């Protein structure tokens, strides 16, 4: 049973106090709510968050992100406590690639290199040769000898983008991100007509036709850096709109326009990332729950391809 003391009025101060008491660190992804980003010790893309997790000396990691990210932090820190504010913060890419089906798929390609996007479960990582993120996938796949078959899972859109970049055929798992598939090409064309000077920047999880309209494609950190450094004063951002918080903080004089979803909904927001709230971050630090736990055997197997990625990054 989790203790149910009253929720304090000033959550930010209480979170600060708990961080010191517990020797805890908050790692947050850019898609988190702005108030969570503002209490985080480190904000980054998936690769930077894995690197930060590998380096931390804190006793407790409160991972404000989704399950596969917190799992990666635990794999890199088996001896530390890793808490995820809401255990149901999943990812459509990870849930669309169950380990048993993945194992059957790779068994059909003996001798192939198995490359998995970090957006997958620890069980799938344990069956992979390399883990990649959107910021290092091109470099890592390029390092695999030309003659070797490469299996890429679970994101078919990132996979297709890599095929184009590398001029090389990959065998693709047919998964996708529910958020990045929601952007409407028709509405994007309309936006571009109304803002002809705006640059379009997009995450590689978007569909091919949307990526074809982009002036720049990159991971969340790459998009942020590009948006800040670019001479453009108007940018249409085709990824989860949580990233706009840092863009607006770092370049307040610019206009950032979030790309609209197809339907009249907020489905360009990641429903999994948004499961975490500032109150749940506070409770996770207070109760050191919910924790990420895995068997030592799974941790050892999943760690190898993650370490290979960190060495190549
Ligand atoms: P990044 O690695 O670019 O932060 O992407 C993570 C993610 O889940 C995108 O949907
Ligand atoms: Fe997964 Fe898409 Fe959410 Fe990223 S935005 S965590 S890929 S569902």
C-alpha cells in the first residue's frame, strides 16, 4: 500500500527537498509537461537521457519519460532505484513489438544484424545486436558491413528514412508511433501556404510524405538546436509539442508553430508521456514507487547492445 499523506501546496519546493533527502536526480524528456521539465535536473533526447543515466551518481533516478526510457536507465544502473511517475507511460512502438513475435521474425534471417530502436522493451533489447536512437541510427547502421543483412525494428518510418539516407535496403518491422503518424499532410501544406517563410522541422518517426516537406529532420535535441541556431524566425515543428517549451525558452523572439494532427483532437500529444504529472513526480520521489524492476539475467542481456550503442555514439 502506498502512503497517502496530503499533497503539499508547493510541489516544486517539496520536490526540491525530496531530491536532496533522497540524493535523487530527475531526468526528463522534452515531451513532458512544462512544469515537469522545469523541475528536472537534466532534459534531453533518448540518447542523452541514456548517457545521463549511465553517468549519474545519484541513489535514485526519477525518470520523467516513458517506460522503455526508465527501463534503459535501470539496465545501466541495476544497483540504483529507478522510479517512473506513472508505470502506464508506455509507447506504441514498444507495445507493437512483442518479444515472442520479434524472436520469430529474427529467426527467419540467420546471420543478419539485429538493430533495434531504443523505443522497445528490455526483452526485445536482449534479442538485439545494436540499440540505436534517432540521433545515432545513421552512424551505427553505417558501421555494419555492406554485405550483411540488417533487420530494423520497430519503427518503419525511421527505418525508411534510414534506407534513403544510407542508400541501403533494410528489413523493416512494420511498427509506428501513434503520435507521429497523426500529422496531417493536408493541414501542413495549408500551414506552409499561410506561413511561406516558415521552415518545417520534423522528427524521423513521421511518415515519408511529411518528411518530404521538411527542411530539417532530426531527433528532439537536434530539432531544438536547429530551431535555436537557424536564422529563420518562424518554424513549423512536426513532433510532439512538448518540445516547444524549450524552444520558446531558448529562442523567445521566434515563433514556433506546432504541426496539427489530422483530426480535431489533441492527438499530436503523446498520451503516454502525458500520463506523468508534477504531482506523480512528487509522489514517486516521496514513496520511491513505482519502481522499475527486472531480473539480473534480463538486465545483463539487454545491457550489451545498449553499451555497444553508447560506445559508438
Ligand atoms: P528522441 O530520441 O528524438 O528524443 O525521440 C524519442 C521519442 O520517443 C520520439 O517519439
Ligand atoms: Fe512512443 Fe510516439 Fe510517445 Fe515517442 S511520441 S514515446 S514514439 S508513442
